[in-house]
C-alpha cells in the first residue's frame, strides 16, 4: 500500500466534484427560496360558559288561585259584597267544608249578629273575616246564621191575612236582605221581628221568604210578597212634622218629620189623605205604607240625598282552651294552611301573635274560638291585604 498525502486527496476529490458538475448551472445559494414550512397556530382557548343556576321551582299552594283576589284585596266589606250573611251563634267552623271542626262550638248567642262577606255560597258557606291582623277563610254552619229576607215582604197582622191591591191599610215592608228574628211559626207562615236603632216591628210573612245568605239576584215577587219599589209617581216631601196612619184619619203608624220624603202610591187623595210609601233615611231595612194628609206634603222641584251610617260591634276574639299555650310572633305576609292539607286558608296582614300547640300546628284566636293552622312554605309570596 502506498500512502497518499492528505492534501492530494483533497485536491483529487475537489477535482472530481468539479468535473462531475461541468456543464451545469449551480444556483446561487443566497437567492434560493426556502421551501414553505407549515406552521401550526394554536387555536384560541374557548370562552368559558357560565352556567346560570336553575331557577328555584315555583311554590304552588292548593286553592290559592280561587282566593287570591279576596286575600289580596286592600279592604273587604260585607256591605259591598255580592253575597253576605250574619252569624248569630258561636258554632263550629271548618277550614274545609268536609274538614274537622274548630272553635268552641258551644252555640252561645253573640250579643249582636256579626255580618260577614260570603265568598262561596255552598252547603257550608265560606266566609272571609279579618281577625286580629289575620285575613281568614272558614266554612260556617247555616244553622248558626241570622235569618234574613230573601225577598221584599209585607208584615201581616196574622198568618192568613192578605193585602188588597192597592192596599187599604197601612203596614210595614221589610226590605230584601234585612236580618230578622223568627219568633213564631204557623203552617207556611213565620212571625218575625225587625229591630232598628230606635224601634222594632213584628208581623207574619211567608216562611219561603226567609233565608240565611243573600246574593245580588232579585227573585221574582210572589202573590204574597210586596212588589219591588217603583217610581211611577213623583216623590213628595213633608211641609212639617206629621204622621203616617194605618187608615185615613186612623191609628198612627209612624211619625214623620219636616222635609221627609214619601213616594206616592196613588195619584188621587182618599178623604184628604195620600197613600204613600216612606223609607227613613237611616232605617233602610224597612219601609212604611200608610196615609198622610194631602195638605202636609208637596212636590219639590229637586231631590235631596241622605247620608247616614250604622255602627257594628267589634268582634271579640277568644283563645279558648289554648289560652296558656306559648305565644309566637308571625310576620306580616305569611300565608296560612289547613293543618292536615296544603290548602290556603288565610294570610297575615300585620304581625300577629299565635299559640304554639305542638309540632307545626298553631292556633289563632277568632270570634268562634281558637282555629288551628300551620304556616305555608317560606318561599311562597303573594299579596295579603295591604301587605305586598
């Protein structure tokens, strides 16, 4: 083997390379374009989705929709109610028509009958009352109600008496919806007494004219009831204090004051007397038919209005047998349920006190005695009287 110097080897190699490239153009390494390189751009991070919390399920209470308007009303009044009744005795009450009975249920008569607004005129009427800051719905027994007239009726002197048309004697008419006391019965007739602020009247009417609740509909008059009041003839006014008499020149039925309004029932006087109907300005529950001297009345050129009111006793509330039970404060706006079912029976209009009687049960004092309730779930909301 012959050793070849390293320089010679380099030259030879370089020569071989040069020879192998003869006749070809060699690109300028500076001007050569680089091959495109794929660059991967990272994708932007997705915007995080904020999940909204699911709304809490709406609390619904059984029977609320049916009583929402009356519970939410700012005021309730039996006087403006479409149906009303008055409770005369302290009977038992129920939160449901078929539910258990609450209260003292001793049948004790109230000093004065308590008028109430009826929201459901069923077999056991459902009434609404405000009792110590609580608006409460209860079912009452018709047997404990004060009787009233379901139609306008004349008071007759005896059960068999019938009035002529036009009547030939003065008498008292009890208006539809007036509360009366039943003091006697004879066949299909009942003897009733009406008591007003200053006087009272008694007489006989058809038993069929009695009821316990009164609604807006006016029943058709029968042959034995008084016809509806009408205005076929002009109203007259008294010139001075005078009297309404049973017959012309006969017994005084009621005294009339100066400037009292009377309604003519016949257009011509009878022996110097007009047959008229008189309704006192404040005794709106009765009217009087009788004879007044023609010279004591005149036809005015304008009408005069009346304004008066009648006071009703406050309801005295009773704790009954829970008088010593611990007391708890209940906040305004709280709704009340029946103890045994989730049925709405009332709401608290202003903070009130109830008796804790065990578990969830509470007792509130009413005119009937203690009534048991429980509180609705705290998330339930709705208007209650003046509380929103």
